[in-house]
C-alpha cells in the first residue's frame, strides 16, 4: 500500500479548523517525455507540441515539448494524497469538479511540479457528506509563474 494512505486520521472538527490555512506542499513530480508520451497515447492527443521534441524545438517558443495541461492537472490527485489530511470515519472521497481552473504556464518536458494546497471551505451538506473546497497552485521548479491554479471541489463521505 502506498505510504500516502497510511496517515493517521484527524477529526472533522480539526479538519474544519484548517479552513483558511495552507495545509501543505507536495513533493516534486517529474513530467518527462516518457510520461507525456504515455499520457498522449491514453487520451489520443498527439499534437506535436507534446510528442515531437525536434519539431516543438523548431516551431514553438517553448524550446521543446510541453506537458498536456490535463496531465499536469491529473497529478493533483497524488499531490493531494501526500498533503491533505484524512478525516476519521471517511468511507470515500470523490471529485466534485472545479469552480476555477486556469493553465497559466506550460510545463516543459523534464520539469518538475508540486502542489501547494490551502483549504478554503469544509461544510457539511448532510450528516454523512462534507463539501471540501481546496485552492491549489501547481508550481514549476525554478520558475516564478505557476503551471496552474484551481479551486478544487471534493465530496467526502462518512459512515
């Protein structure tokens, strides 16, 4: 089992007290050409800016290939597992969507990214369902401008 699943749980009240505070910053995750190519195969998006390093170097201002924005976004899951607390009694959590998602900078192949998480809201909708809103910034190592910012919604269910 992955170590990120072995965090000790916290109470719902402790989780709600985190609202308005940065919860944590994930480790760095590499977006190399192999990962970009595999993702391109899965989603069937083989645009040259992602999969053809020589052409991307010649024909774009990026200096080479860049990761798909949705690939970068998809890493939010593992990043959140690393830093977001587990609430005692949770039976499952599901994506509920985004109120905001903006891709601000391309992530060049070979760069590393990490997520910075701030809990913005944690409201019970029902006794067994919590709406959690997290503000996320995905930083690119060595660059000032982030790859993306998002207001990410999740539903957390309790027994």
